[in-house]
C-alpha cells in the first residue's frame, strides 16, 4: 500500500482534525468555532470527505460551532475491508459522535451521500417527536445536490459498474486518471476542478487503499430505494425547515432533482444555481454561503441555543 503525498492545504486540514472512536474504528473529525454557538453538522458525499467543506469552512465558522466528520470508509477515517457499509450505520456513527460531545440538537448541511444520512437522522427525529422521546433534535437541514429521491437519481456509468458484480475488479483498476475523468464530469462546464484539487481528492479516496472499497460503499444506492418511503415521508411530514441548494447542471442530481423536489414537497424551498454541477460548495462557494445564510437568517438559526 502506497500513501500518496498530500498538498499543503490537505496536510493542514488533517493536522487540525481529531479522531473519534466508533467501536474499533477511528473517525476523522474537523471541529471549529465557539462551542456556545448553535452546532452545524456537515455531512459529505461519495467518494470524497469532509475536505469538501474547506472552501466555505471559515465563513460557516463565523456563526456556528462546526462538526465535519469523514464518514466510515472515507477520507482519513478507518476503511475496514469486511464491513457492511450502510446509511443507517453512518447515522449511528454521527449520533455516537454527537452523544460523546453531549450535543442534543444540530442544524445540518449535507451533500450527496450525506443527504441520505441527513434523511435518516430526520426520520429518527420525527419518530422521537411522535413518541415524545428524548434524543437528537434536528433544527434545520440544507441539502446540496444528492439522491433525495431514488427515481430522480442518475448515477454515473462508473458508479453503476462499481456497484455491479464486476465492481471489485474495476475498483482494483481505478487510478488517478480514471478517477479524474469521472469526477470532473459531474462538475459544471466552466467550474471543473483544477489538477491540484483532483490530486487532493484522489489522495483522499486512495488513502489506505480506499478506492477498493467503492463497490461496498455504493450500497447506499440500493438502500435509498429500500428506505424511500420512510425518508421521503419524513421530509413531507416534518416541520423542520428544509432548503435545497442545487447546481442545475449536475448530470446526477441537477435540474431533474429540483423538478421532483417541487412535486413532492408541499412548500418547496429551493435555490437554483445555473451553470453549477454536483459540487456547489466547491464550484460556487460564495453562492452557497449566501443561500445558506439567507435560509438561516429567515428561520433564526443563529439564535438557536444548542
């Protein structure tokens, strides 16, 4: 196993993080901001890591206590080979992290796979509210591009192949060049990632041979179909404020996701970003910050005590 060199930016990101124990696994966590402020939980997507939030990190920290884990199997977190990865398990991880820090309520900013984890956390929140039970409270959710509705999710050909029976063979052949082509294809035409950023993301994916886990990690696509009724039902029933911020040029979850979101939610709160692809927080960080801030200002998020 060869560990790739890290850029100065990525080395600093790792150096400022800590590790949370989740069973026998180590979970990398970036944490920042005044602990007396409301907590903002940041949930990244596949196949990247908490480093996705670096372009908007300092702006978010002006108003929140930030928590951004690398989910199990991603980034600098443990990457067990014989683990059954699931959205439910990632939600358990997040709840464990928050319980350890005695955090009882959070705002959420999620992307891609993180959207599914946020949906599961919301479903658990709704269940507890219905039963009058104590537990983690969700104060708001901002969704970025992701597979909120399985019928509006269009996985890339490489994802379909990795999730198929030939996935393990294909994962063994994955390298920086193949990754870069597939990864760049989900960005907007004028907002493609730089070579340096592609190096950073490949280093995160390949850390501890993590590229070989792609077929296991992609099990969340089928899980979304199995859990659709519960997750979408929670979004439709909840009184928790929700906003979707969506890069419309995303081939995976762009304009077609927005259309479905408007169909299924009675009062859809959507900010559309023309010309932006699957990673709005990287491609248009200022627009994402502005869209988040207007949402949080409207709901009084900065006045919410954790």
